[in-house]
């Protein structure tokens, strides 16, 4: 075996995966995250760190174009995993196995490297945006000038967030205008890509169709959804160990119903309740986390977004912890599921749409460091939102 083959074996043994979720890709993303945890794969924070790109769910044209750009930025050896909305865990596992084999395949990696198209700097098409002759490099507008809130004339930088971003709602794009470290303007939209029935609303959707669904199943799903949101918020807050714990608890809840368990075994709910209690005390007791989230993204009680969104990011985190603890106490309730009040209220009430419409005003005036915390603390369910939602722009 030559040096190249030896290096490929090293790369195949230590994959770093960059996950891209589509609006409909929550189920696929959860499966992929659980598979990565089981196999000890590291999370890549950027294309430069990644050796595997994992696309979760069906992507529309604009999101597919953005994924194509990111794929081109990943250096070899590299592998691509596509997870469909309806794939089961065994199929996802086979795809992960195939990616590992491909990373170690010298002939395939040489062919991939030879097939790459070089970048042309004078005219670039990127995710539906065009730049010509250095006017807008790579489709990103160059800085202009404008008065800031103190009356000074400062550079205005156009910085997009999403759609390909770690721990970011699938298919969401926030186009921001920065002056210094403050967001002056923001426009938020959702890209196309299978938006419709939410994975997290599944028990309530089934019950509405007349299917037999127990209250315990609905509360299991509610707790898993809140833990998913907590995992995202804690990851954005850079507390990776707590984020991993939240996601493992989420996966144990879902595996307890055998929704995607490869081993088909149930998890003891009593032990899960105990482990969640330990996790919740740890998160609540963190002074650093409290300092980081306090005052971030304040939402007034009369906002129309609902009780769960009221307050700041710290309040919303505590609300998720409270509701998760309550849901875990009734996992064995066999009475029929009543109502349609899912993890983010009833889907037909349009809560996630209203959150997305409120994001521009919440982001405008915020410091850049807090923008992702604001979004993560609200964590809109993009699958509930129709295609090509466009929220307003606030100066």
C-alpha cells in the first residue's frame, strides 16, 4: 500500500460530517445525528473541515444549488450521503458504510478529483445569485456605506445566514446587513424543499385522521421535539457535551417507541426520567449559560407567538425543560390523544410562520454574536411553513 492509500485509510477511519437539513428533513436529520453518535463521527462546522456531506431530506432547486456549492468546497477524500424523508435506520446505516468505503477507495477518489471543474473568478453563479467581474464576488454584495444608530458613516456588510449552516433550521435563510457588530437590517425566507406536514406533529396528524394514538405517544414526541430544540440551542451556545446529552435523550425517547431502532429494544422510561432530571439540573445550574442567554431575543407577552416564545432565550430554554419534564411523567398514558396542541401549538395556527415573520424585527438591532442564539431559542419548525415564505425587512 502506497502513501496515498495509507492516508485514505486514515481519512476513512476518522470521518467528519457536515449535515445539511432541508425543510422536510427533520426525521432524516435525527436519524443521521443518531448514526453519527453511534459511530463516533465528528461534526464538521464548515466545508473545509468535512470529509462527508450528509443531505437530509428532499431539496428544492435553490437549496440544491447551495448544496452543490458546498460540495465543491469539500476537499478530497470526500463522500456524499443522501438520506430520503422515508428511509429507515438500516438504509441510513448502509449509506454510512458506503461513505466509509468510498473514502478509502483510492481509484474512486482519484476519479473524483479529476472530475472537478475549476472555479472561474470572472463570472460565478452561486445558489441562484450572480456576480460579474468583481462587482459582487461569489454573489455576495460588496460593502457599501450608511449611517449607523450613532450617526456615523460605517461600512454595511451583507452577510447571509443559512441555508447550509450547522445547527440551523433546515431551509431557512436570514439575509442580514451589518454595521460593525450590529445587525441593521434582516430579511428571512424559507427555501423550497418538501415543506408540509412536520415530523414533530406526526402523532397529532395521525389522531386527526382517526388513527388510534395514545396520549403517551404524543407526549413522547413532544419531549423529543423539545430535546431536539434544546440540543440545537446548547450547541449554538458552544456547550457541546450538554448538546450531545440532549440529543441522546431525544434518541432514547424515539427508540423507546422503536420508530427507528436498529436493535428493536425499548429504553426504560424510569431510567430516562432520572437521566433527564440530572441533565435539566445541570443546564439550569449553569451560570455561564444563564449569562449568555439572558436578554437575548426578548419577545413580549402580547406578541401573538404564544406562551412558549414569551421572554428571552433563557426563558424559552427553561420552558422547554419544564414541558419536557412534564411530558416524561405521562409516557405510559394509554388514553386517546386529545386535541391538536403539538410541540409548537397546532400546526394550523401558523406559529412557526409567525416566528419567521417576527425574526427580522428580533434580529435588527441585535449584536452579531447573538443572532444565532435568537434563532436557536425560537427554533421554528420550517416544515410547517409553505414554500418560499418571505418575511419583511426592517431598517
